[in-house]
């Protein structure tokens, strides 16, 4: 969930879309980015001249938001990181397994199965080449995804910094409404 959201916003909205003006050295720009990232999870709005947050159609306090941000969101992001890495490692392990099978087939002394072994070796080498090509293409994308997740996961690590973010979000909404 997170990686798709982060990737979508990064590639489609920040790199060449309606959020391409964002400069992450500006506090309000970061607030806009966070609002955009969280819009399907947490709703921010001004009510009675103060910022209100809604999570799963329930109003939440800062403390609940802080807990969600530091515990639940971090768990979700960590799990996505693990999933991405495991998928990548599974492909690497499959390549190793195929290579080991090739070595076994090459070292089989039975000459009656030589043609069959060569056919299996060719098939395995083709699979290895396809998997290596896939890894070569996916490695930079994986690194980008892991960087996006890591940067987001490590943002606003203290209560004070998260309060500061909410102050910026509050200011943003007060100025546009």
C-alpha cells in the first residue's frame, strides 16, 4: 500500500504533475505532501478555528495520531520493506537453485541421459537469463522504493517535530479556507 502511494506521488505528481512545484526545504510544501500522502487515511480539516483529524471516520486526538504515526505506520512501512526485499531475495535464491541444478546435471556421469540433461540445462540457463535480466531492470526500482519508504518512515521522529508538522498543516488549511 505505502510503496505504491509513495511511488505514485513521487513519479506522477512530484516529478511531472500537479505537485511538481513542491520544494521539500519549505515547511508548507512538506505539509502539502503529507496531506496528499495521508488523504485516504487521515482527513485534516479546520473546524471551530482549529485543526481536526479524522481516522476511519472517527475524530482523533494528537496523541492517537502520534501513536499511529510512530507505531502503526512504522510497522506497515517496515513490513512493506521486508516484502520488497524478500521478493528480490526469492528471485536471487531461485537463480542460485537453478545454477546448482545445472551443476548437478553437468556432473551427472550417466551418458544415457546426456541429451535430456543438455535440454534441461538449456532450459535452466534460459530461466536464469530471464531472471537476471528482470533483476537488472528491477534493482534500481527496488532501491528507489526502499529509499522512498525509508525517508517517509524516518520522518517526524519526535513528538515535537510531529506537532510542528501539524502546525504547518493547520496554517495551510487556515490560509486556503
